[in-house]
């Protein structure tokens, strides 16, 4: 990969991983070759960072040591699943969060990630012109209001109360990934 990058055939070398321990192992082994790391980063699965009433140590995959290490290594950080997954969007829709006229929950989800200084870029899906517009409006106005933060907290709590029932089977690991370990 280093040779291919030096030859100009690729611009960057990175790793995509959901597990902090595995990312740490990649950094230990390949850190001097990497340009970026892609990690899950959103309002729900990283709630230990957003909501002050949760403690980061209560979560099995907290980034409290990882992100400072990535910054020290000068690696780019890409936040994936910025809206918590397609299932979270559908769940928010069924729970009427998209009907709220005081704030757009999709913009709030994105703004949460955009306003985080440690995240260099995120990769939201865009399946329609409306989604493209929402994404662009969130980028150009990334400040998260206290009301939007409240909505995200409420949505996170409602989703948590389902004990991952809102997720399809192939994504149930997301809740275990971010929940307290026994």
C-alpha cells in the first residue's frame, strides 16, 4: 500500500473498524502507514460523549483514549453512521420526530457530528435531493441548538428503551457495541 501511495495510485491509507481494541491494535501495528481511521460516530452510539449525565467509562466502546491518540498521530477521523443507521431514521419517523416543526431531527443528527471538532469528515447517505439539501444545510449551519440536543437525547432514550428492538437483526450489535458491559 505504501508503494502504491508513493506511486500516486492512491491518495490515502486507512482502516475502518467498529471496535476500539481492534483499532488500537491496527494503530500499534500500522500507525506509521495510516492517514485516516473511520469509526462509528453519532448522537446515540456515542452518547457518553454528548450527554453529560452519562459517563464514558460505562460504555464498552468509548473513544476517550482513542481520539486523543488519533489526534496525536495526526490521523484523519471519519465518522460513519452519523445518523445512527437507517433503522434509527425509520424509528425516528415512526416515533414522529420528523413531524416536529421546531427542529429538523435529521439536521440535528448531522449537526451533532459536524460540530464535533475531533471529527474531520462524515459520510451521510444521500438518497434524494431532499436529503442532499438537508445535508448541505447542516454543513453550512453546523451549530447544534440546546433544543436539538434535547431532541437527540429524547430520541436516544426512546431507542434505548426498546432494548435494540428498533434495529434489524443484522444491526443489533450496535446497541451492544455502545452499551454497558456486564
